[in-house]
């Protein structure tokens, strides 16, 4: 696969506003040659070679950069928000709403330093037509993957996603000589909420707890629910104080939350930091043992964190 940085590889006779009628005519003739039926078909085939959104955007930009000088390319839809690698903002933004038979797919935004000419827009419109179906397929694929990786009740990552992310985070940490932190959480006496107030209230409590966790972490940390009342927080670039801070925040937030304090809901957290000899299994087992000790302590002292 071609992975050149297209933004550093631009050339274009169309890249600025055409200044003379001769320029316009030359551009128009090239445009007509470029978008013969055969050419259109081969572009669609090219874009159809991948379902990966980043690769598709890269393939598309290799074509687009031949006709337009842009410093950034961004795509946003209901579920996707992605930028071409190396994208930078520029003086202007030109947005195109991409549609298939009036159905909105998403918005493609070009960051440009000179306004677009009419011929630029016409060429891009044609390129977008070639892109639209491959893009729609790639978005559907992305949505399906997201769904498969998500816990349906809370929207947090599920156990399968956790396994992937833990592996990726530990790999990165080893490369960059940083450390991953892992916090496992388990609600205390959650079953009693289901038993006493019903499953719907139990669900509401799980959602509320997930929202609390979201507020207690940084953007670079990730959250997961393993099912039931078990949660995990993956902390990148972690250290002892980052873990302590999260534990402190969760504990405070639980006490301050109106719904959860009404049910006197507590949570036990078990945390650990990665060491260089760790495998995914060993770091998880250590966090799990820490959680087990906290649960045992909590049960013994009949207190909540
Ligand atoms: N409402 C709701 N309950 C769930 C869901 N998934 C699992 N549960 C329930 O969560 C409860 C978990 O019970 P336990 O594992 O005993 O946890 P606990 O009551 O917090 O016990 P300790 O952890 O020992 O304090 C079980 O009753 C499950 O049926 C869910 O999606 N929604």
C-alpha cells in the first residue's frame, strides 16, 4: 500500500484560481479527459481496495492532491471524525457535503491557502462521486467494528476491545519507555440494587457509574466494562500519582453523585503499574489480585470507598 505523505508531495496546475481564459480552457479539457467513464471506473476500483478509513482517505488524497494544493483533509460523519495523516489547518476551509441519492454520508473539509476555482470544485465533485460508495462501505465497516468492540449498555469498550488496547498500550509503552497503569473496578453489593429496586434501576446505576468514570480520567486514558459490574481503566504514561488521583476522584465522585449516593453505592478499585517483564496476563492478574484484596478488605470492614 502506498503510504507517502501526500501533503508533502503536491503539484497542481489547478491549485490556484485560474487567471486567464486559456488556463480555464486547458483545465476544462484535462478535466473532461480525466473523467472519462474508464477513468471513473478505475478510480472507484482504486478506492474500493480498502475498507480502512485512514487508508481510503490516504488513497483519495493521492488523487485529490494532483488537482488541488491543500494542507489538510478532514472527514466527519455521524460516527466518524478523522483527519488525513499530517493534516494542518490553513487560511481557508472548503467543505463538501458528500451524499448518495440525497442521503448524507459526511462532510469532507479541505484546508487550503488559496480559494478554490470553479474547475477545482468541479474536479473534486467528480472525485467525490467516485469516493462516495467506497466511503459509505468503509463507514459501515467502521461502525460494525465499533459496535463489536462496545458494551451496549454503557457505550464503554468491551472486554475484547480491552484485550486489544492493553496489548497496543503495552507495546507502545515498551517502545517509548513509558508505563501503563491498570485499574480494575467492581461495584460493591450491586446485586442488592437489582434485587431491591429492579433491573432497570440497576442498569441506570451502571450507566451513571460509567459516566462518573468518564469524568475521572484524561482523554488519553480508556474505559471498559467487562459485563456485570466490572470495569477497567487503562492509563497510558502512568505513574503512582496518576493512579492515586484517579482513585481519589472516583471515590469523591461516588459520594457526590446524587443517584449513586442514594443507593449508598460503593466501588472497590485494584490498581497496578506495568513493569518491563509484564505480559498482558501478568499485569492483569496483578491488578485483579489488588482488586480482590480491596474487596476482601471492604467486605470485612463493611465500608465503602
Ligand atoms: N442491571 C444489570 N445488572 C447486571 C447486568 N449485568 C450483570 N448484572 C448483575 O450484576 C450482579 C453482580 O453481582 P455480583 O457479582 O454478586 O456483585 P456484587 O453484588 O456487587 O457483589 P460484590 O462484588 O461481592 O460486592 C448480578 O446480580 C448480575 O445479574 C446488567 O447489564 N444490568
